[in-house]
C-alpha cells in the first residue's frame, strides 16, 4: 500500500474563503488533498510489477503450461489453502491481488452454483499478469517474502513451441527466479495423448533455450500436475516408468544448459478426495520462498576470440606491465 498525492486532484486555493471572499490576513492555507492510494486488487501488469520492484524485492515465479494443464488450478490451490490457515509452514501476510485470486477460485465454491468445482481460465486476450502473494515464516512472522506468480493463457505457450521467435515477448520468463513448466497428468493417464504431452514439455524447454529466455543461470522446475488421476490406476507401474524415463531424457538433453532442473508432483485439487487440497504444493511453495543465489556461470572453457580486441585479452602481458 502506498500513500501519494493524487496529481489529478487540484490543490486548495490559498488566497480565498470557500464563499470566494478574500482570506483574512495571516490565514493559513488549507492542506492539499492527500489521499491514500489502495491497490486495485487485480493482478499486476508488467509495468505495475516494475513499480513494485522499485520499492520491494520479490521472487518471480513463471508458470508455463498449455491450456488445461493446471496452471490456474495450482494458483487457486495456494490461495485456497491459505484461506484455511497457515500452509507450508508459512502465514498469509498480504496480497495486492485479492480480487484476482477471488475471481480465480470462485468457480470452485458452492456459491458459484456449479455442480462440479471448476477454475476460472485465463483468457487469451489478456497479456501476462502477476498475482502478488506475501507470506511469512510461522516461526519468524517478521520475515516476509513476496511472490509474484505469472499468469498467461496456455495457447500463447503452445504457439511458442513451434515459433521460437515468440519467446522474446515472454517477459515473465526473462524476469523469473523460478521457471515452472507443467506436465499435464491427465494427458499422461491417456495412452493416446501421453507421448504428445511429454514431447510438448521437451519442445517448450528447447524453444525457451533457443529463444534466449532460459540460460545456464535458469532454475527450471518441471511439475507433473493432477497426480490424483495417476494414483491407483491399473497401469501405475507403466506410468511410473514413463515418468522416470521422461525425466532422465530431459536431464540428459537440457540439464547441462540450465542452472538447475528438478522435478515435482502435485495434486492441486482432487474431486474424489484421495488427496488433500494442494497435495505436494506445500513443498513447492516452501522452495519458492527459500532465498537462493543465482547459479554461477560456468567458466571452465574460455570463449574462442572472434576479433583482435578479444585476442588482445589472451595475449601475454609485457614485462613492464608486471
């Protein structure tokens, strides 16, 4: 919350009375209209994010997933869990995006009138936005951490898999401290779609690397969603083997090009009640709230000089310079 003078409100005239008569000699001018500017409650735009970061640091989490992969449901589960009390060892400490969170979670409530819980979907007409969530450690309430969780329509990411030039427009990934790529568990359960699902994740990471959005300093977390659909099935062993092979292949292909590549499993919302709300999300949230240094750039191999100025740096220094 910030307190600022509203530039659109004219200042009080110091030279006259409300009725227009002259002010008495020595009269003190009335104070300017100083209003408290409250957050709108909506998700922050990229410009508003930059304004926030000028005054307070934040961990930026970029959620990447195609339509119906579970991005919005994951966000809703975090907010919904905090509505019940402390979560993942942390306390809710505020949000500038409460209206946006409420809109996302509304369709999962009885008040929505829906027979089956659902989640508000991000419209493709919307640009990337950021949901603000501040939490504090339950053991140290004064230690606050601000998260900015990106929200963008999954169709935009699907397009970028085939056109890597689109990646340059994904500012939320370039700014991110954590890049979270979602693997849709519902498609993994489907024998017809599972191969395409894992290939989509592989192509997405490759496109982000080729487009320059990811680098050897990027922290990438591949999250398998909807684990409730994969638990207790007849082909549990086959599914487990598929995921293990997928992760091994992904690490082999991209691990050396990234600062960190890890794997997570969540069941954000289980209609059948096999898992509690936000199953596995607590560990993910704890990691997002853990301060960390950026992975160091690898310097074991010197770049090949390309011109005389570069070659000058590799020449021996004359003795008189020693």
